[in-house]
């Protein structure tokens, strides 16, 4: 039997109104013997209705989610809501504070740590709390992601293909409502321990995003995130009004053939930009040696036909880094 989580909430998830508080994780450290990690959380509730769990900074160097969710928490009023919205803009708060993908406390990657452990490291404790306490309340989860400091993506909302086609439809209907410039059907290549996987196995509607990257946010990517989250809440009936629909181009990531990895370290020269069409075996980038001049170039080729959906960022790559993601044009809406 699992012990209770050491994390405690300073908000009441069942109370109507707007509440701003924290998830307090005890963390004894050199500069604070009885210190705590204080994870910001907002609950906006009015009456009966569905619950949306909205999360950002699952990886701490991804910023569109926090921008959209801190803004939503600041502006959303209880009288606008039918149901409940739980907003966690800085899910992996230690990583978010440090501007790093993983936690500076234990180097934990939160999105590979589910279902977590109440007696594990700090990252596992956070995963456990979201898995056992927050996720069961939710009808839908929107977990914002972008490329962080090492990737740049076409701006898309996404869901996974699932065995339960009714559940899958709920996910993709929410993706369509988000109305990002691109919408993605995904098969994950590294799904073990992901928040996505755990939520899907619990039967939840789960959608995510990749909204550019490079370790920053732009005016456009922030706007996409802010519009998208309100669209999803309207789609769920939590907010009134029509979805602000925009044209979205549907893409597929059907297998690991979409992904390309560096087989040598060096300086990456892109030969295609995001959104460009590519053909199987076409050279999409080249790697230059940087330890001497005159070295042979290493060509990186696409494995499938499609469009360039993601690229390595910034300019230097290590062996094994993801260089490109090629998505196929979807035959479905």
C-alpha cells in the first residue's frame, strides 16, 4: 500500500471561487533545513461540471505553457466557469526556476517519472502527487510542451493514437478545438514514464503541444497557447462561447522512421526549414567537423517523405542528438 504523499495543497479543490496557492513539497537543503518547494497552483470552480487539468513546465525550459497558464490564472473569473479548472503553470517547479529541462535537485525528468513514488526523490514525489491526487479529478488534461533549449518545432497541438477509439476521438476532438496552426497524430517512441501514457492508461482525454522552442517563447507562440487553452475550455463547456477556430494542417508521426539522430558531433548546417517538404533519402542537414578544417561533411538524410516538423537547436550537436523530425501529411481531418 502506497503511503500518503508528502505534498500538501494550500487550496481546497472542492470550494467554489478563485484560489491561488501552492503545492508544498518539504525539501531539506543546505540553505533551508526545513525548507519547501512551493509549486504555484490555481483552482477556479463554480458549480457542477467537467474538470480540466492544465499544466506547463513539465520540462522547465519550455515557456509557452507557463505564459498562457499564468495569464489564465490571473484573468479567469469564477462566474465564467461551469465546472473546475486546475492550473499548474510550473509543474516541475525546480526545473522551471532553473530554466532547465530536468530538475536541478535530482536531475529527474518529470515526463519520464510517472507514476512516481511518494518516498522517492523530489521529481518522483511531484509525479506521484499529480498521478494520484490531481489526475483522478480531471476529465481532460492539457499538458503544454515546446522544444526547450535543444529543439524547434512547427507549432502544433497533438494527441496519440490509442487502442480505445472512443477515448482517442475525445483527444483528437480537443486537439481540433485547440486550433493550432498544425495538428499532429502521434505514435510515441519513448513513452515509458510519461505523463501522457499514465493519463491515457487511466482513461483520460489527454492532449499536448509542441509550440516552437529554442529555450524561449515568441509573441506568436504565446498567442497560440493562450488562444488554444481557452478554446479547449470552451470545447469542454467549462467556458461559454464558440471556439475561435483557425485553419490547422493535420500531420502524422506514425513511427520511429520520423526521427533522425546525429551520428557524428559537430556544427549543424540546416538545408531545410520548418514546414518545408522533404523526400525520403533527401539530405536535410549536414554536420561539419569543428576540430579542424577540411574534414568530410556528414550528410543527414530523411527516412520518409513528409514535412520538416522539428529540427535541432542551437547550432552544435552531439552524437545521438535528435536532428530532425519528419511528419507525414495526414489523410484525415
